[in-house]
């Protein structure tokens, strides 16, 4: 086998591995407790809720938790995700009581607790908006291997937008990240994945 073929094979394997990361469990595997790995990211943190009260992730032990990063003036990805998660909550039926959604702002300068509360009132999902200092937010972003970048828009009144990770992280009842959902994931895929996490 030539060196080119060896390198090509290794690249193909690597790409396939990346493409498969974070996808929800297949429907046939959803009920198996061992279907989902424990991902080497995440961890406990403390921020401020949209109710102005201190929040610790440890307070949600015993529930599955969905986490995503965004900001209230996001023009597309964040409202789309919130709308999708609203539909997911309805589809979960009685299981929705076992799941909590956390919306972590990557725009602490503009997203005060009051702003996050007003934003979430536009969606029928029981989510808790979280904010904090930039240092606190950056620490959580790093824990979850996420990213964001300020994009200046001097010609607009907003002055900047934010490019950010759009995946949703699913944690089990012990606070461990078990899977992630890509922005493109369907409602069916997310519902199936959450039920797999609940069964784990």
C-alpha cells in the first residue's frame, strides 16, 4: 500500500469519527443504558439566573439537563433552538418534568437577568437563562469545549454580533455530558436522544 493511500485512509477515518461525534443514539439503542458514552467535557458551575438568584448546576441533580450557549439579540440560531426545544418539551409528554433547559448567555454585557427573562417569555419552554461576569462565562464555555467570537458591526445600532457554538449539550441525572445535538438535529432526534439520556 502506498504512503498516499495510507494517509488517505487515516484522513477518511478521522473525518468519519468527527462526523459521528455528538449525534443522538439511534432509535433502537435509545432504551439501552450503555448506548451513550460519558463525554470528557462539562462540569459543575455557578452563574446567575434570569430571576436574579445564584444558580449552581448541582441543584439539578436527579434531572436530565439541556445546555446551550447563545444571547438574547441573536437573530437566528438562538430563537430557532428555543422554538425547537419548545416542541421537544411538548413531545416528551410526562418526561418533560424530568428535564431542565439552561440557556447560558455569551453576551453578559447586554444580557442582564431582566433581559434574559424578557427574551425567554417569548417561548413556551421552561428554560432558565443564565448570565455572569465575562470570566465566569468564559470558564463555562471552556468546560464544555464551546466557543464564541465577538463580530464588530460598527454600521449597526447593535455594534456587534456574536458567532457562537450552536449545539445543545445533554447531561444525565448525575451532571455528566452524555451526548450533544447539532443545530441541524430534528425534533425526533432530540426527543430520542433525551429519552436515551433519561434511561442511562
